[in-house]
């Protein structure tokens, strides 16, 4: 069972809990996301697997997920990138913000990396990936076209 750090309103660790308890009790926690760009400046988005409980079949960042207990945001970002799309590239922190969702606060940190592939997708996590221009992603968010809420939050802040 996955255990996460529970954080206060300032993103300071105050305890830990299982993912189930985090969502049932609406506890604040941490999320890391990665945006992978290619040499043309296009953004790689993944479509979440149909097996996912929340937002199956929705477009989301290149990789992302919960920051586990005792893990840094960057460690989580690198782990998720390797688990979900099979790459290990240098990452740079480009954004951080709280995200209030379903009566709890998630603290998001977003990292940027550059990679043209190849990618090795984890079918349990990802049903596919595609390159998009930033303008197309902004349009998808504006029209709410099967876009995960965290991707919307990130794009609206990075590209207002």
C-alpha cells in the first residue's frame, strides 16, 4: 500500500497516511508532474489508462503522481517519468503551486525535461502519448476536452 507524507497548509510534513486515507479523509499531500518537450518545442501528453479510477482516458502531463513518504518532489518526478514512459532525463523545476481539489489541498511541483524518445509506456498507467503544440494544449484546456484537472491547473498558470 502506497504511503504518502501528509502536509500542512504550508507544505510542511506533519505525518503520513495511506493513499486511501489521504483521499477518504481529504488530507493535504504532494504531487509531482513532468512536462517533456521535444526539440521542436512540442509538449508530450499522456492519455491515462482506462484502468485508472480517476479521469480514465483523460489527457494529463507527460508523467506525474504522488510524492511518497520521505521522497522529494524531484525524486518522485524522476520515478514517475521512468515508471510511466520509460525515460530518465535531467529535470528542471519550472512551477509550484497549491491546488485545492475536493476539499483538500495538493501541493504541485512541475518539472521540465527535453526528450525526443523513444518512450516505453506502462500500459497500467498510460493508454498512449502524443505530441501537442502548447497552443493546442491551451485550447484543449479552454474547451475542457478530456483534460485532467491538474493539467488544466498547470497550463493555466504556466501559459495564461
